[in-house]
């Protein structure tokens, strides 16, 4: 898989380092600051590092955007990340584009209309994670899909929840809601109809936005 990363800060560096563990990926990283690009080239010898501005179509072309399967725009500037997303999606027809949101106030701009398939809002993710730890049973949105109409959500089953001891089938989940995984201690369970819900389970589900409340009621 050809993956292009734009932005060589901490997030870009860590993402590149993580992806190098997957030998099947071919990685290219664009960084516009010369000294940072030089440092990255030394510390990440298995990754192609290009010095240049990712907002420049010629730099993207030199980096192989035309053949990239996925692009991650993770600079510290929201405007730059959106420009990269638009160029990669409309000019180079990249199939999958992720973009980092630095300022939560700009989150509404990061949509598929502007080339963003996967918006990454770090502040929102951390905040909702804290909410999940504090409020057992509260649904926390992890990410939005399909123009925000579908959400990947997470919640922890409280000990007093009426779902404890019931099977997934017995819960009679609302339409358009699917349990995708249950995290139980160190185990990851792919739930089936006969899977029993236990107190403390971290449940991950896909649900249409207008079904989230009904899903939450099943675990109250």
C-alpha cells in the first residue's frame, strides 16, 4: 500500500514509525522545514522523505500522490491540511484521505466535500475518552462516517446496567445499530447473538446518529 504523509511533526513522525512495522506499506513523508526533513531522513531510513510544501501540487506529484492509496495530512495548520486534502482528492484522485484537525472550531470544514474521508480531531477524541471513563454507560462518539450520518461510538457497561447478563440477541438492538467489538480486559470479542454482556465491558458500535439514544437505552 502506498501511503503519503504530509507533515513531519510529532504526529507525522509517530504515524510513519507505526506504519513501518507493516512491511507491506511504502511510505513517503513530506516536510517543508529543511532541518526537520533532514532529521527525519536520518531517523527514518526506510521512509522516503521529501523536503517541500505539501500544499504545492508539484511537490505532491513528486512525492507520488498520483499513485498513493492513502494520504494523511497531519501538519499543525488546519488550512494546510484542508488544501492537501482537496488537492489529493480532486487533483490526484486519492482513494482515502485523512486530515488532522488542530482547532476544534474548524471541525465542521473537514468533510468529504473538501476531500476529507477521515477527520482526526485529537482534542475531541481525548475529551470524549475522559467522558467515557467518568460517565459509565454514556455513549462517546469516536469518529463520524458517511458525512456524519453514521457514528462509531464507544461506551462502558455499568454494573447496574439492565444489559448485564443478557445476550446480544436478547437486547433487541435498534435498527441500524451494530455491535462491532467488545473489549473485556485484555480480550477483544467480536460479538455474536449468543455473546453475554458483562459489567465493565467496553462496547464499540456503529449506529446512525438518530439511533444513538435508542442504543444507549438498551444499556441503561
